[in-house]
C-alpha cells in the first residue's frame, strides 16, 4: 500500500512541479512518467487521463493552500486587517522562492491553469472556479471580523472578497510577466482599499 | 504587393483568433497555415518561427488596442474618472462578444500569453511586459488629470496605474474562469478605489 501511495503521490508532485514551471499543454503524460520514474501503465492505473490527474492535483493543492492559509497566515491572534497583509507576504515569499529556484516567477498555480485551460476544458475550469470561490470564504470571514471590530467600514463582504481574489490573481500575473516578486510588495497593500460597500457590488 | 500583404495579414489574424480561443501551445504552425489557407513555405517566408509571428501579432494587437483606447474610450470630452469606467465598459463588451461568438469568455489576449509563456519564452514575456507598461501611460495621464481637477486625491500616478492594470488583468482572469462577463460589471467600478497615495507605492 505504501508503495502504491508513493507512486501516485510522485505522479501528482511531478505534474504539479512541471505544470507550474511551464504549462499544462507543454507537459505530456510521457514526460510526467519519466520524471516521476513511473511506468506509463501505472499512470493509467491511477488516472484515466491527464485531466483526471490534474483535477486530483488541484484538489490536493487547494487543501495544502487552505491549510497553510488557515494555520499559518490567517492566525487569529493578529488583527484581521493584518491577516490580509500576511496573505500578501505569503504570495511574495512563494514568488521569491520560485524565482530563486528556477529563475522565474511562476505566478499562481490555480490562475495559470485557469488562464490556459478555461476555454478548452470545462472540468478544469469548473474545478479552478471552485478554488477561487473557496478562497473567498476565509477572506470574507476576516473582512466581516474587521468590519465588526470597526477596523474596516461596513462592507459587502462577498463582493469585496471576490474583488480581492481578482486583485491577488492580477498581482501574481504581473509579478510573473515582469519576473519580479517586488510587484507584490509594492502594490499589494493597496488591496485594503478594494472595499465594496453594501449596494455597490 | 497587395497579395503579399494579404497573406501576411491572414496569418496574423488567424493566429490571433486561434491563440485567443485556445492557447499558444495548443495551436501549431500547420494549423495556422491550414486555417489561413497559406502554404507552410509562405509562413516561413514571412516569419522565421511561431514566436516571431507571435511578437508581430502582439505589436499589431497593442497598436489596435491603444488606438481604440485613445480614440473611443479615453475621449477628452468626458471627465477623467468616467474615462476609466469606460475602459471597464470596453472590457465587459469584449468579454460579452467573445462569449456570444464562441461560448467562452476568453480573458485578455495579452494576459493569456503572459500567463502561459512567461516562464518559457523571454522574448514573448518581455513583449507582453512592454504592453502592460505602455498601457500604464495613458492611465497615468488620466489619473493625473483627475487629480489636477480635484476629482481624485493627489496620488502616485505610476503605482496607481500599475495597480489598476493588475486589477484589470485579475478581473479578466476571473471573468474567464467563471465564464461570466458580469464579474467585470459587478467588481469593475471598485478600480477607482485602488488609489496609491504618494509614499505608499
């Protein structure tokens, strides 16, 4: 069982890394198997297709990201507004690490797949869409806590969280295009101004 | 000469449409030639590679977009702040037209290429980066005019324009992922809050 889990996990980890460094279309099943040291027959034992692997990878990536967000970033012993700035610190750190490792800021793994695949694969599009929706939930909670504490005005927390996710994705794309994590550092704090008031959204 | 120009233009138009509807990697030279009704030898007469075609297409797309922006959107007889909202109207209209035509919101043609290719092709990355920088210029002008008229506070026009481009790109990616142009309509006007004050950027 351990070996089976290892093989499956190696395929997921390898695909995640290759897709993130390059693109979905540029990386085939054959290369994923070669890099993971797994036979092609084994791949199809675990995943009927590259798309199925990708959906499993998205499920796993979202859980990892959410756990990091809830356990390390949105920690409850700092004021809610500061937690949002910590999310930007994490974004900056992830871009900086990618650049140090590969020479390239690689953007957001979810946004990359959405941008490349949304017109071509409804299953992948719907899965990334759900990630973005799920990411809005903890942001909404933080915004509502900040508004209740008087640190932010009364706001439309749903629309504000949605606008903030859009801005985070835009910043990741800009950092990738400029190959410069500092874009997140310079422009990130402006996210706190993106407050949609009730009736505006 | 006319026929030569027509052939080259057909290749550019076909590539633009196919890349936008799908992705860069998913569309090969052979398909571009077939769809354009052009022989492969002719392609290589005009463009040494798919990348060269893409850079020429980006040059042309930027000029078309800039002309539309300056002549139809940022018209000087409406107040500067309203011009920025008109840019969002244009974004909404382009997404709606793409969806009506193909069933899919296709995002931003520049952002799509940046997201897919920035880690893999420095020439394409640098070209799209320049498009984003060039797009900041007319936005800066509008912001400075609005600040001079007292319609916006004194601001860091460079950083604000950069933040606004990031938000526009994030909105396009969200509209594409949700396959819903209304995201731009709902969340677009919040762009006017993304003002970076002097010393903040």
